[in-house]
């Protein structure tokens, strides 16, 4: 449940001890809320209360708790349009807009792509314990020329796929195609579960981005039932919010 994940649960729900939510676990630091427009209306109201008074209640508790956390929120849709449509609370919008940053889509800042590729490859290889693949000048030009409809997530997913495959060099196919060509099994073998998971997450993210976060439409694009998509969203922790 999204409310428990964000605010936690108290003893009032029958548990011997309460469960801390993300807000409490981020005490003294920052909490990033992705796709704030998809946050259910009931949670938007509770988040506004926290931003106004610095206090919140765990689900099932009657007492308020105070915690000092910096809230950072992101959205891939026009937030002002979302406010006009009633999808995002106007008060929440204004309270989060104190330090507002507009980040242009990747296709409008192509000069950042080489640095982003370097960052993602370094991070992914360190995480997976893999050797860093080479990126030729020709491949780098292909990455820069691509329109990147999936923005940073698409770029990261393509690089992650190459790392998972154990490629010694990023291929032109990785730069030019959203979907992988028939993969070749590298000589040292491959972590098949991670490779398939990476591909599945990438396609789900692309479907959600193409439908502006509408999960019902995204499920149809992926030829899944709404329940099947929701299962995958929870499994991969992509989102816990229901939007149809």
C-alpha cells in the first residue's frame, strides 16, 4: 500500500511494533518522489499537511510524529496541466515549486549524452562487477543523433543491457534500436535473469512514458492485463500508485 510505504504503519493495525515509512527513514536527509502526479489524491492531501506542519501520522496511529526531511519531486508530464486537470493538488504544486527546476528532454541537450554514458557505464559496471565496454566514436555519434523518446531511462536501459550481456564494446545496434536484436551468448556466459529483467523493465518504462503514466493504456501496449502490469510494477518497484 502506497500510504504505508510512504508514511509507515502503527501498532493500531495489529502489529507488535510499527513499521517505518520512507519519510521516517529519510530523517535528516532528502526523499525523492518520482512521478508526483501519479500520487493518489489522498496521499497528496497528507503530503501537503506534512509540508505545512512538518508532521505526519502513520497508518493506524492517532498521534502525529515530526520528522525533518527535504522533499524532492519529479514529473515527466507538464505539472501545470496536471493541476488544471485536477490530477495534482494545486497547493501541493505550489509547495513543491519553491525550488523548481525544468530539465529539458535528452534530445534537446545532446551535448550531455557523452558525459551521461560515461556516468552510467561507470555505475553499472561497478554495481555488477563487469568490465567496462568500449564506446567507439561512431557509436558515440549514433547515441548523440538518436531522439531518445524514453529520455534518461531509455539511455540507461540500453547501456545496462550491454553491460549485462558482457559486451566488450557497445554496438551500433545498441545505439540505434530500442529493442535488442537477436542476442548472442557471450563466451563467459550471461546472467539470464538480470538480462531478461532489464529488458522487461525497459519496455514497461517506455510504455508508461508513451502513455504519460496511464497504466491501463500501458498494459494494452504490452498485451498484458491491468493486473499483470500492476504485479510487475510492484515486483520491480517501479511504482506503487494505481492510475487507470
